[in-house]
């Protein structure tokens, strides 16, 4: 046992970290966003470009080039932050080699920050606006994403220098019960989808009085349109680790696991490094910060099954079995991993804990709404201008989120629906846009908060096809254990597929609705119970679209390929241009004797290429639904 | 703790051992509840067939009786509009993936599906759901029995017999979702697997998926091989 | 599938090495399978059998697990792996059309490997760069905005690379051909 108190030990770590960090800050720092989203947009190449250009100017001794995580402005990727002493740190987006060359030449070698290419400054200053000055800044409030993209995820000093692990040092001087009381008082609700109060879950676990207790972080993020958890793990892994250690101290656990999705290799690497670094600093492992509290963490990699996000399935898979859900009770808090009491929380849930301990339950409760304190984190995608990660206080309306934070829909298109909660969620129409974002209001509206995927849809999106997409996903990911989910989703999918081809009548819609309700009420686990949500909400709010498909053979959004055809309008076709002919992958477009282009409907695979290829000044390619050529229509009219 | 608890099922007062599951208590007292997957000696039911729904006073939704432990004073009804609707749909879903050529089936008149249909007055042939078309090969490699997957309802009884009674581990569930099947390692024919042909699985099968080959007396054992 | 010469030894060696550091508990089954697949690229029956023995788990259960999880493969992957994202954002802008184009060009279906073991095609859910939808991952490189015409371009590039490597190596056809 050490003679120093946890706080004293922590202060030493903190001083080390700060001086380490300051040494860095004397130099110019180029921070390239290299979370998965950045890498996909070419961030590693941009980093290499910076290194090359910096070396060409012989600046390598004055400039550090480091990798940071995702700052949430994914639409502007690849991006980098340049912090040069004497200037505010500035973020540049949409980088390419030309721009990198310029920035190195003008800003790093010269002293001109090239404001014309800057997106925003990171701190208040007299010369350039910050992200908070963006219209979305008014609505955004970053708690758990605050440091993402600004700190070096791969260096624990970067986290400690910003008060990281101070909550742990504080808590270790108190009784475990104090943490539990704070978390309970904060009314923190689980961010994995259902919103169950975290404090109550921990308490149930303590009451089970197990000799061994496990703490597991659910990072299986399987929603096919969400990546917040990945982003946090990649960009600020210590925040989650600190949260888990605090939880372990509160419930008396000695061992914890992070269950991370196999498709997230970068997250796995960053978290593993973070665990190793925390051990070296004495923040993890035996006698943490000199106390007699010991706790260690290990990563368990999932193997790609959406259902393993479900608590009991997750435990089964950790035990070396198929990821099959079990009926409950017993709950995990009584009988979880290895049959022992287990706390399972989402990545975000754990991430809030250090902040709550550091700043107090009262601070947390002042954000958001009384029943739903704190913030909501979404990955905002689809037909919206500013795609990326957003964090807003609970209670923000969908309208504010989409139009203010997301800056509305691109290309002047009409809003049609917003899909929240991924495959377990629902599609809400225009009339629901003033619903405040919180667990209870969304549930009342027929959607769920879910895992935080938020997809905006416009007039060009077909609701039947969207419902079918999500159902295909859940059907494919159903574990197959129980009757309703295994067979019910299959029949629902078959019916929906039929509707996208124009098959069915009013009875079909009734059957679909009945079956959806039964799958919801009869399935064993929440995968099956929530799978019908996309179908039920679209049937409720967009039934007319379903009817247009089956009664008129028409897809109003012109998406369902069996109900449309591609047609080149003769008056618009220029004759002289050949772009469409070249664009067609199946050589279905030919030039007629009169020079006009025409599509051989037999050969057309409806890939949309020619429509995209036809130059804007002509726009001669159109989609027709129902799939009837004008000539046939005339013939029929006669 | 008292030696027994009293529950009321369909108006009938019943004494039951604490800790017992409602399904078995009802069945022991001649109150019928449809079921395929429940295994009496297992502490936690698979709860996969979704046929054993009942209503319990104070619980807003129908619950599966195989997972519900009896509690003193519990009031249960086995039939209600909601229960019947769920059971009918679950049953019809199972039938939509079951080979319905009953006349060719060795389990004809001795099949749990026929019992459920009769007791709950649900037709075996229905037109709500289109039959799911699949091709399965018959595995008649063992000497005394055969396995026709087109009749399998995935209740898991055979696997339980293989694991817990025979202690062999020759068969198990494979694949996921709609493709889930009972099979051997590498999908080998049973006779080429580690199966000892003890036929306990055949005894366990509630339908005609695992069946004794013709002219074989029901008491046959593996001594022929 | 017939194992080629030397493959058997390689499989046994890989499994042995992974099992050496294993706790030999059932809990270790998934990590073990992951490690062996990382070495071999897939999980041949022989490897599954050895792992089942090593961890004292019925082989039928190992097989069940391998066929349950998306990550595990029973067959060797192609030399070039193309994964088409069908996450929500990608699907909404035609990811399925992109997938179809690959199927047409490779003459295989999603989830399959071409006969010459050159290409395999898979679908994945959200790669995490939805702003570049539709997204395709070609041999770990993320390609954004992949329209059917881009598919042709990607395939041509892969074929070119193949031609080059063949002329470099001369007639040796490696472990390619399935006979
Ligand atoms: C099919 C299915 C998938 C799920 N996937 C996830 C997931 O990826 N991440 C997660 O945190 N929770 C997921 N959940 C919810 C978990 O079961 C569990 O409720 C949650 O992890 C508890 O953490 P929380 O209380 O912090 O929300 C899923 C649930 C179901 C039914
Ligand atoms: S609802 Fe679906 S995923 Fe859940 S247990 Fe049933 S089959 Fe499995
Ligand atoms: S017996 Fe209860 S679900 Fe099958
Ligand atoms: S949906 Fe394809 S990258 Fe997210």
C-alpha cells in the first residue's frame, strides 16, 4: 500500500501529463482526424502529404503531426486542426494534396493562416469564428463528445492533462456508496436504447451480493447506420475506461470486459493501447492509485451478429456459445456472465459517469429534461446537409436537430420522414417534428431512441422500400431461436417484397399489420419485439404510399425498381451527346436512325447511371412509374 | 417457506411446489396449454416455440407459461382473445415451414402438432402464410431411424436428449435465423457422425422428423449394428 | 473441399500454436476461432475439429458457432475481397445497385468466392463513412461514391493487377484452381 493518498498520487500523474502536454504545445501541431470516417475519406494520405510537405520545407523539428479522433463534422472530411503558437487553433476541412501544400507553405512556413480555407477556430479569439458560432452551435452541447477529435486518443497524458481520471481519484477517497448515490441522483439513463436508469441497475447488482461481480461495456453497436460508440472509443477511450472503473468501484467488481464489434479494428487497437497505458500509470490493475481496490479490463471481440448486442445473447457469446437471447428473469444483475451478477451498460452510459462524478449530479440534471437528463448523441445521416456526429441536450426537438444542427435538407428537396433508432426504430412524418428528443416522447410517437442512428429522408425516398430495408436487416440478423422472429419476419419480408413489386391488395396490408403486431407481442427478445416498428410506423403514417404500390402499381418516390422504367424524353435529348450510351453497364442504350437515344427496356437493369450521366442542360432521362412507356399509354388510351 | 403455493388456473385452485413453472403445474392438473420446446427438468426454458402463452392477472401482456414460476395467489387464465391470437399466429407460422403431407408421415395421429390443432381448433392447412419452399435431403443413413428435416419444428428436444440423456454431442443447432437447422458436424449423414444411434432423440421428437424406419418395433435398440 | 499439399500441416501448426496460449475453457472458443481464422483466412473442418478437441467442446457446437456468426468463414476467401456497404445511408443512395453490379462483373453472388479464388464479395453494414455513400471496401481500402461505372473501373484495376502479378510469376497457378 502506498503512503500517498489517491489524490496525491493523481496530482503527480497530472503534473507529469501537463508538462508532457505543454512540451508538445510549444511546437506547432497538425492534428489529422483519423477515426474510421476520416481514414475512409483519405486522412492517412493527407497525413502523409503533411509529413512530405513539412519535410520538404525542413520544418520537421518545429511541427508535430499527430492523429486525433472524430470531431463530428464528418461532411467536411478529411480534416485537420492546426495549432500554431501565436494563432488560435484552426480547423480546415475538405483537404487534398493541393490544400495541404498551401497550408504548409503559407501557414506553417509563412505565417498566414489562410482563413479563406478555414472552417472554424477551436477557441474564442478576435480573428476567426469558432464552431460555437455556427448556427448549430446554439443547439449543440457537447459532454461526452467534448474531447473527441481534440485530444490524442493514443496518449493517456492528453486525457489526464484535461482532468482525466480526476473523478477516479476523487471517488477513491470516498466510500463506494457515494458513487452509486451520485449516479442515482443524476438519474442517468442507459444509452443503449431502452433508457433504464443506470443507478438502479448497479444497485440491483450490489444487492445480489455475489462474491464475483463483472462489469461489461456493450460496444457491439450493430445498428447499420450508427457509429457514435465507435467514434468515442476511437477518439476518447479513457473516458469510457474511467467510467467503467468508477462503476466497478461502486459495485465491487474486480474484472471487466469491453465487448467490441469485430468490424471496429481501430477501436480495438485504441482501447487496447489505452488499457495498457492506464495499467502503467497505476489506474488499472492491482491497487489502483495506491488503494486496495483492484480492477482490470479486457477486450472481447464480437464476431459479427447484431443480436449479440442484446444483453443475454452477449453473455452467451462471451461464454463461447451461439449469441442466442434467453428469457428473463433472471436478469444479468442476478445471473450474468459466468452465472455471476453483472452490470452491462452501453459505451455512452459509461462515458457520462466520470463527468457526473467530477461535476456533480446536480450539474448533470440541469442539462436536458428532468426525466431525461443529459444529452443525446446521434449519427445524423441521410438527406441532410451536415452529416456527422451531433450531441444535443435531451428535449431538443427533431425539427431543431434536423434544420438547425443539420442545416436542413440538401438540394431544396421536401422533407418526408425521419427514421430514428435504426432497425428497431420507426419512421416519423413531418407532423411529428416537434416531438422533443427523449426516451419517453419518442416511444410515444412510435419510434425509439434506440442506438442513436438518425436518418433523414426526402421526397425521393420510398417508405415501403425503407421499411423493407430494415426488415431485411432484422430478418437476416434474427438468431432464429423463436418462432415469431424467425418465421414472422420472414413472412413480413416476403409480403413487403411483394408490395414493392405491386403485388397485393387491402387484405395484404391488414395481414402485414396483424402479423407485425403479433411479432411485436410474441417474440422472445427485443430484436423480434422491435423489428416490426419500421413497418408499423410506415403503415400508420404513410399508408397511402403502400396503397399506391399495390392498387396503382406505382411507386410515388420512384424507387421500387419493379414499378418503374427509365425513359429518354425525345424532345429533351440532344442527339449529339453520347454520355448515356457510354454510362450504361449493359449496353441497353442505342442511337436510333433519327439520332435520338433510346433505352432497350429488355436490357435495362435500372441502375440509374444514365439518369445521373445525362448532362444537366438536357436532363432527358426520366423515371416513369407505373412502368408504362408513353407510346403504350397512348395505345391504351385509344 | 411453506411447502406449497396456491394458484388459480382457469378458476381451478391448485396447490403447487414453489419454484415450479406454471406450464407443468397446469399440465399436471389436466389443464392443457400447447407447448413444443419446454423441458421439464431444465431450470431455464428455451422459450422458443412461443405456443404456451397465458394471461396472468396483474401482468399487462400474455406471458409464456414455461418461463413463469408459480407464485402464491397467482390468477391465471389459459385462454383469452389475445392468447388465442398469438398462439394461432405462432402455430400457423410453424406450419408454414412444416411438411404437411401428414398421410405420408410416420407420426400421423401421433403428432403433437395434430394435438395442438385439435385442442385449439386451429386448422392444419391455412392460407394466411405461404409455405416456405425449401429442399431438404432425407438422412436415412442410420440403421434404425431416419431424419427428415422438412418436418422439423426446431423444438430442440432431440438435441437435449443427445446432450443430457445420451451425453454424446452428435447433433446441434447450426446457422442463424431462417436457415437454422438441427444437424451434425459438417452436416455429415448421422451414420458418419459420432452418433451412437441410441435413438433417444427419436423418442424425444414430438413430430415425424426423427422416426423409426418401417417394420422396426418401437422398442428397437442399437444392437443391430 | 480437398486440402492441398502442405495445407494440412499448416492448419495443424496454426491450431496448435493458438491452443498453446489458450485457457482451454469453452469461454475461449470464440477468441480461439478468431485467432485461427486470422492465421488461415478461414476455418477448415480440420481446424474446427482440433479446436473442439482442444477445448473439449462437441464439434457440432463449434460448427454451430462458426455458421452462426457472420465473421467466420468455412471457405478460403478470394485473393481480392470486395465488401459492399449496405448500411442505411449507403442503401438509400443505391448500395444494392452497386452490389448487383459487382455480382454481374464477378459472376458470383454476394457471400461467394469466384471459382478461381480471385474475388470474394460480401455485404457489410455501415463502414462508418456514410457521407461518402455508397461505400465499397476493396482489400481494406475504402472507396466512396461507387456507382456502377466506378464498379467497372475497380474491376479493371483489379484485373490489371492480376495480369501483372501473373506475368511476374510466370505460369505458376499457385493454390488457385478448384479442380
Ligand atoms: C437486438 C438488440 C441489439 C442491441 N444492441 C445494442 C448495442 O449495440 N449496444 C448497446 O449498448 N445496447 C444494445 N442493445 C441493448 C442492450 O440489450 C442493453 O439493454 C444495453 O446494452 C444496456 O445498457 P444501457 O442500460 O447502458 O443502455 C441491444 C438490444 C437488442 C435487443
Ligand atoms: S426475437 Fe429473434 S433474435 Fe430474439 S430470441 Fe427470438 S429469434 Fe432470437
Ligand atoms: S413451451 Fe414455452 S415457449 Fe415453447
Ligand atoms: S451506411 Fe455505408 S458507410 Fe455508413
